[in-house]
C-alpha cells in the first residue's frame, strides 16, 4: 500500500510517499511544491493543484494523510493555508484517494514521542525510521513523510506507549549526534 503524507502550505507544500505493509515501511519519494513568490495567489493555488495532481498520477497512492490546520495569530495566513489545503483535498478526492487528518502534535508524538518536538527532531527520526542515507533537505518534506508514517501507525496512536518507549532512544541518539 502506498501512502502520501501532505504538509499543506501556500508557499511550500511538502509531500512524502511511503510504501508499507505489516512487515516494513519503505521510502519512495518526497519533495516540495513551491510556487514562484511573484505569482498571484490564485495562480499559486492552480500551480499547487497541478503539481500535486502530477505526483498523485505518478505514484498512485491508495491512502493519504494530511496535516490538520493549526490556528495562528495571523488571520490572513490562516486563510491562505486553508485555501491551499482545500486545493490539496480537492486533488485527493478527485483521485478517489481516502483522506485522514492528523494534528501536528499527533504526528510529532507518533514519530518522536513528544507532541512538542521540534521539526528538526521529527526530520531526524523520519530519516532513521525510513533508513534514509540522506536526510530530506526541507522540513516540509520531512514533515510530510512523518505524517505518512503517523498514518501507518494510526491504530497505535490512541495508546502512546510505543511513543513513550521511543523517547529515551530518541534523546540518546540526539545526544550522540550533538557530540559528533
């Protein structure tokens, strides 16, 4: 089964694709959709839709996981994020791909063991969990991979025992990396 994780944004939408079954999870691809900054907002939405549709057509994911909208202090940014998210959801529904939604805290807790983890810690654990030789270059792409991984673990999210057990392991690995 192929899962696409999506980190919505009107400036840099991250996507991550993994293949999984009951025995393993395998990295397929990740990246970002970046409309040009000088584009009109409506044209950015069209660009995001078109580029995302190409990714869906190429990989044909059977499930999707999309990060839920969080509310910041800037209403204009929240509105733009909501519109970009809507375009992505439309592309997924037009491709008949089931959609699940996960909050940023749920994703972080599933991957790192703490709902307050930094994006850098998520990126580190995503690279480790997927046994990547190179860490994803953008935080948006690694977040999207984290969202996809979270989706594969959805049955264990309700009980966070696994996440709590991983926390000491994550802390030890981070300390080793800092010493290098």
